[in-house]
């Protein structure tokens, strides 16, 4: 039994989700008793190999963002298993999960809403360093922030400015730099380009791919746009009503979709 847990970890998926359920109670009546459940995620299973990208696609309300937030422990899990590199995450206390907090990071949909408008770019990117690398000097942190800004295509002089002084695409680059700060292995990209212009979307997707090649990152890429998902994903999961209804390579999903819902999503892609 010991051998199975200490074997070659490169052979097992970095992230394994099994039977994941996230249900939200619906309350009613004078006593506000639970009268129903919203089954936002209802028993889904998938794996993400190390260094690969799995796209999770579906319309608003399908449960895809809830899935990402449950993996990052930003939402409580009702049932099921989430394993990171063979270690169970469900049921861990905040203290126990702390060591995984820097391994699993999130890039949020709206960079303006997710960046504190009162903080400088330096403070935004350095904040996770202060939490996870307390022993670092101010000089170490400053050097790291400069390096991160350059990695995402921004100048070091951005450090003293504020989020409102940047375009949407630049703000998302800052959000990416913040996610990279603590050297994660896995990044949950929660609709990271849906709030951006089409021309900027391509730049951000290309940046994410370059960073993946350079740093060996593993992505769960959440989106409602199948065209974007096809460009970046090795495998695609199609989700609706809290369930995964189709799972295949990006090429197979495009060439030969099986589920009626997948065909609807493909039909909704505008022709160029």
C-alpha cells in the first residue's frame, strides 16, 4: 500500500476531482428553514495531468465557476473528493489547506473588481509574498515584483501606479502576475478573457500559453466561449446544469461533437 502513495508522482494527475458536489440551500418560510437545494455542481469527475490545460466550458449558471472556486476552497464542498498531487483537499481546515494555497492560484474574470483600487501595483503583487514568504526582505520582494511584471509584459515603472491607470488587458496581466507571485503549480483561470476586447483576448491567451511552457504550469481554463477554449486546451469538458455532459480532446469536440448541448455551443460561435 505504501508503494502506491510514494511511487512516481509524475504518472498521476496533478488534480483529480471525483464525484464533486456543491449544493446551496434554499430557505423559505418564517423560520427560514431549508426547503430545497440548488445543485450548482452535481457529481462531476475529471483529471488534469501535470503541465496540461483542461478547458471547462458552459453557459452562465452551468456550474463551471463554482467548480473552480470549490477546488480553490473558496466555496464549501457538499460531497466528493478533490486530490492535489495525490493529497485529499476536501475536509482540510484553513490551517491545513494553507500549504496548498500557494500551489493552487486563481485568475479572476474581472481584473478591475479583483484588484484593490486603493493599493499600488507593487502592494497588490507583493501581498501574497508577505503572507507566504515572511522571511523575504523588502529588496527580495521588490526584485520578485519587477521580475513578475516583466514576465507578463509590463514595465517596472508600473509598480507605483494604481489599477485605474491601466487598460483592461493590462489589469488582467497584473492579475496574472499576482497569481504567479507564490510560484503555483496549478492555476484556475476563471473566465480570464471574457471581460476583454477580442484583440486583447488573444494576447492574454498567448501570454498564458507562453507562461505554461516556461514554468510548467497546469491550467483549469473556465470559459463560455468554445473558440477560446479550443485554442488553449488539451482536453475539453462541456458542462450544463451542474453536470459534465461531454469530455474529449479539443479537436474531437470541434470535429465531432456528440451531445446536443455541445452542438448548441458550437453553433453559437460567430462566423468570421
